[in-house]
C-alpha cells in the first residue's frame, strides 16, 4: 500500500464521495487482490458485487497513530471490463463523533486502495489510488455515525469530479486488519406493528439491538421512506429524548419501482422504529432489523429454571452484542458510543466468558497503549482524540483488561505488549499522588451512578481517594504478577504494593461509609480484618433495606465480596430481588438489554432523566461473571491460565430449581451446574482438564471427566 495515495474530494461538503476506477483484465488472469482503507468508512463494489462483508470497514482505531486496511481476494468478481466503485463516508473519522471532542476541524474523508491483478505468465497490473481516479456525488447525500443518513436513490453518479491528494498522504500509519471484522449477524422481523395513542405507526422488533433497518418498497420516484429510532415507549408513544443530540436520521428518497435498501455506513441502537413516511401499506415482511456487531465466536452459555434469571443473562448477552462493535462502547445509541475504559474494565471478565474476545481486546488495548499520555496517565476513552480525565477505575483498564485476557485465554503476548504501559501507569500514580503510597488527588468519575449520589452529581458518595487508592493497589498487584510471569524485575513494585496495602489499612481504619468502600476493600484484599469488614458490609446492606446501592465501580464485585466471605444467601437475595433497585427490576419493566441506571424507568413509569439514560449499557451486566464464577463456580487458576486448570466452587440456592453454565475454552468445554433432588442440591461438573473443586466445604482433586456430587 505504500505507493498508493490517500485521495479525497474537497468540494463535497457532506464528506461522502463515491470513487471509481475502470480497468480491463487480460485473459490469463490468475489472481486479483484488493487492499483498501479509508479515513472514514468505506464500502467497495466490483462490477456491482459487494467486496467482502465487513460493515463499517476499516474499523475504529486511534487514527492519528494507525489505520487498518483490509485485503480481499477479488478474483471471482473480475470480468474483462471492470468497474470498481467505493463509497466513503465519515464513520468515526469525522462528523458528530469527532465533534464531541471538538476535533472535527478540517477532517475530510479519504480513500486509499491498491488493486493487484496477477497473470499466469507472471506479470502483474497494479492499480493505485491517485488523482486519475474518478469521483462523484452519489445518492448518499449525508451520512455519519450520530446523525444517520439521507439517501436519494434518484441520483445517478456523474463521475464528473476529480479527487485531490490528501495533504496528509502518509501511508506509514496503515496496518493490516488486526481486530475482528464487523458483520451483519442476525435478521429480526417486527414482532408487532403498533398504532400509538398519538397516532404514530411504530414497529416493535422485540429486542433492543444495534444495526440498521432494511426495507423493501414498490415506489414512485420521489416517494419517501423516513424512520426514527427509539429504545422504549413512553405512555405507549414513541420516545427517544434520551438520544440527546444524536439525530439518527433515516431519510430515503425512492427511485421508480421495487427497491430494497439498508444503510451500511452508519448504525443505530433501537428496539422501536417509528415509520414517519412509507409509500404503501406497512407490512412486517417489508421491514427487517439487521443486527450488526463484531464477528465474535460465542463461548459461554447459561440456563436455569428461573425465567427472570434467563432474561437477565439474555440482556447481558445483548448488551455485549450491542456494544462490541469494533471497540467496546458505553452505549450504542446516543451522542456518545465511545470506548469508555471504566465500562469495559468492569465488564471484561463477563465479556471474555460470553464470547472469544481475545483479538477484539488485543486491538483495543493496542490503541490504549498508543493513547497513553507521555506522563503515563491513561485517558477515559480509547480511541481518543482530545485529553480526558485520568480517573481511577477507568484508567486501570490498562492493567485489568490485559490481565483478564491472560487469565481467560492463557496467552502471554498480551502481557508482553502491555507490561510497559502498565508500569508507566503505576508510576504515573506514584509520581502524582498527594499522599505517599496511596492515590490521593486527581480528577475521578467515582463510583459512577452509585445510588447515594449527592444531588446533581453522577459520582456517588464513595470517597474518590479510597477508590483511587484501592485501584492503585490492585493495578500494582497485577503489575507484580505480570512481572513474575514475564521474568522482569518488579521487586520495587512488590515493596510498593506492601506499602500501599499498609497505608490503605492505616488511612481508612476499616471504617467504611458506603457499600462500595467495603466491597473494594474486601475484593482487593485491603484489610486484615475480612470477617469484620464483611459483617459491616452485611449490616450496611441490611440498613439499606437489603438493596444494592452501588454504581459502576462497586457493582461488579458486590456479590463476590459477599459469597467469598460466607454470605452467599444475601448475595442471592440481592441477585433475585425484583423491586428497584436490582438487576431484575428493569426486566419487570420490559428490558431486553442492560440499563445504564438502576432506575432508567422509575417505578411510576417516568424516566429518571433524559440526559444520561441509556437502555443499552453493559456495565451492570458485569454480574455475569458471578453467574459463571460463583453460581456455576467456574474459576480460573492464576498458575494455569486459559483454563488449563479449573477451580470449581459452585454454590446452589434453594430459590432456583436448577442452573447450569457451559464455557468453551481452548482446552475443551467446561460444564458446571446443579439441581435439587429430594430437598438436596446435586452438583454436576464436567471438566476437560485436571481440576480442583470445593463442594459444600469439601475439597476434591478432579481428573478430566464428569462428576456428580
Ligand atoms: C458514559 C459512561 C462513562 C462515563 C464516564 C458517560 O457519559 O456513558 O458509561 O463511563 O461517562 O463516567
């Protein structure tokens, strides 16, 4: 690709140029390969046939550092006379999403391509993007990530424009595809066509999701198809105020006759679609929601006799499908859709059990290392374009995510790649804290959305300095473990870790003000008085009415902190609670994905806010790892990562008749579950590797095989 040029069309203000190259091929063709990328997103067609199936290619990376290119074998698409067309649009490179960071100035979409045609006599023809290519305005008159698209099918491209060279014609930033491709994964048809009290026609696809709508219509030229997208209904009417400024336009002007269309250079998060305009009768068979996400292999499955629990697991899976679109995002619908580190950090373990996300995280962590500040600080969002807060629990993703990749998949490469960034991160905290051996000071997101938030704040009541110090201890500890695995000298950090732990105990004196303060202390092993701290947590939960009060930071660990300290019964009570606040409460309100807020829709049916109210935020789906790791008790063993050995510690509850989980690993499929027989829990385990187990307090060594206890 190094001889190809970045080309663009400056006169097209919509940033959606269509490029064309026509060429002839001789008879003795043996192979043709297209390497291609864009600043923005592209879709290529060769002689009218789609090249590849990657939606929103080339994907989202830290564009100032690296841009992926894709390579396609296009031999089968070639004729004697050929036309290659490539539609380019803003994607993540420019437009609203870049504007969010105030960094959209001068960002113009561009294309780069290299088509190599090989002949059986050993000769080759190479076609490189340059100013001889043709360009045109196309039917795609507007298209970007937050605001959707406008398409006029009557417009025939004229190819009357000449591209110019991108002044930043640097090809050294191009790298081969490293992440998973994004593809169309499922097709859902409307479950119901609703006539709302306001008189609107709304398609209910029955599932909150991410992708786009495909429609078919027999139209007269100039007819319009206009759709709007929403996640919930409000008083039975269409509602999407929570999308904030993201317009999510879907505006299509028809050509004459029968036509089918689906936008592929933008995406929408939705369950409900309001049909603003459609020529003809609105029939369910003419609309289809195409679910789009990274092409990940499903590895985990959970099933039980409890329909609410099954729905919770379903919502966790769909939260992941919706937010694993090339990068892990906070939410997929409003004017955000960013790679927020805190969200990914809390969900990473669940994510790595549900799906094989090794390659997916490898790419994102690579961008994280590139986006790390010179100081060692880590931004809140990756890929990022403008500096953000350096917050505990968000920035700590730089240590926690690679460590989890290692535990789940057992590959040391990610540790090698991330060792220095993690070390830089730990050093950053050491050099900027205002209190030695702890992390005091800084600007943090806190226990985001914790319920005891002071009025008007999202941050919660848990002390910043406590969260920051606890995560500093945790990241330092991870650094030490990684250092040992890689044979690096980390003695200094081991000493530091001891000092941090002692300083933490000294500073906070086992006197904690919120559930999360207890939870972090217990889960990160920052007390010598576990029993007392656990008892104090239990007391606080009782005082809070046996309700969860935690936000993003405390929620992933609350049930672990209870079950690891002998309070499984209370953990189950919190898990199975149906009233607000709880994991099941959103299900009683019809949730099909995880909500950002415990009370996204309040008990009285109102929304708590329009400002920060996503109904597809996977963070609280982090409870999934308690389902795998405590209910089924499938646990990784640090000395034998990648499930080369498993530790089973399942804990049944009388509240559920049966439960089972399965995990496909590199070693084979692990199964663990339980059912009740004659008033007693019967545990069933299947392990492909030598393992250990603790069942009802008794220890077992297991050879590969199936066991019933
Ligand atoms: C996002 C969160 C994110 C947070 C930072 C929000 O706007 O949606 O999920 O982690 O900002 O606190």
